[in-house]
């Protein structure tokens, strides 16, 4: 299953760089999003090294099926709009 990174989790004046909001195309309700909690998420960095940054779905975000993902370290800004794998 694949998802798209929408943005960082943020407030009005703060931004949490290791938490991202991810939208999964097949998921469109909060109830379906809550079923994804606990799944592993993998982001493959572009470049020579082909690093993988792993994370975990922690909560549903909003009512339209987005989820909050906690990654192991800060995510680059180039990740916004890119795809991630959910296992």
C-alpha cells in the first residue's frame, strides 16, 4: 500500500520535522485510518545512497483519512509530495 506525504505536523509557529501527515488514496474516513495505526512506513530518499527512513503510524489525522506518522529522525523538505510504502 502506498501513501503520499502531505506536510509536516505543524502548529501556527512550530513545525515537527520527524512527524508527517500522510494521505492514503484508498482510505477516506477516520475509521479506516484508525485501522492503519501501528503499521510501518518506509520513505526511500532520492540520491546516490538510497537511504530508507522508517516510521510508524501513530494516529488518524482529521476526518478524511489522513494519518500521522512518527519517523525515526527528521525528514527532508524534499519528501513533501513524495510517496511512501506502508507495510
